[in-house]
C-alpha cells in the first residue's frame, strides 16, 4: 500500500510474469472482519476496517487466475512522521558488474516536511533476508548506479526514503535481477568532433522510419539531439 487517507487506499502490484497481450488489472476486495451477506461481502470503504485484495490480469482473451490474497490492510488515515515508500523500481544499463535503478517519489511525505534522501539496499539471491546498504549516505536523487556485482549472481533491491523524522518503510523487494551483460549490448560512445565539441553517439541496429529517440540527462531532463546517418 502506497497511501491511505482513511477513505481511500492506493495500492501497487507487480505485473504478471506472462503479460503478453495484457491490457488491464482487475482488483477484488475482501473485508474479512465484516459479516457475509448471502454470497457477497460489503465493500463500502469504512475507516478503521481491514481489507484484503487480490489482483487479476486481463487481456482480449479473458481474465487470468488471481494473485494470492494480500495481507489485511487497515483503512486508517496515515499520520506517521516518516515518509511512505518509494515505488515503481526500474532497472537500466544492466551489466555484469553494475546497473542503474530508478524509482518514483513516495505519495506520502507531507507530515514532517520534504524527503531529505533515499537509501538503496541490496540482497543476494531470492532466499536471503539480509539487506546491505549500497550508499553510505542518503542520496537526494531518484536514480542511482549500483556497482560491485559478482558476474552471474542474482540480486534483489529495495529503496527507503528519509525525512527529518527518520527512515520510512521500504518498498517491496524487486524481482530478481541477474548481473550479466547481454551479448548484443551497445553502450553510448563519448567523443570530441573536429570542431572541438563533445558528442554522444549510439548505434541502433534495428531502426525504422517510425523509430524515435529520446535523450535525457540522468534519465529525467530531456535534451535536444540530432540523429545522424546510420
């Protein structure tokens, strides 16, 4: 759960592993502490009430099997002084010894002022419950390059936010990611042209007339770029 106002709960979940043709996610609500009414349960949002959730993936063929039920969430307005959890972790530039992780700012962050930084934690494999911080001091940005991986090893990552009250709850651990460089991986080339200007270049092997390229600084600020001949 990313946020609860007492009358609204904002949830997040991972996409289905087999999401080919998937178009939507359907949410089912259960209220375990409310009495049954025939074959249904009341789903009125009530403050102080516990709710459980299941998610179904749907595509043009139909609706898939549901997820396992969530834990029971209390519908009660959040008032804790620490921030909520960052969410929507993404991985970029995955290599045999490093990767770049990005995340979204927590939805809950107003009680004790703005977020002052983030902590990225790492765990080896899918069974370990041991988490190690990879940045010594909280960072202000929402993108971070993690280095020092063992080639071929699998890892999980999670991110916590800080404010002046302390550290908030971490986001769900990421899916397993393997530290390996894909065979056809190409990196951006940095050089200096004949006029003394620094340039960035990337060779795209699969390009069509409809292909578009978006260059950005630190995965955020879009920058103008010219597309040269292949």
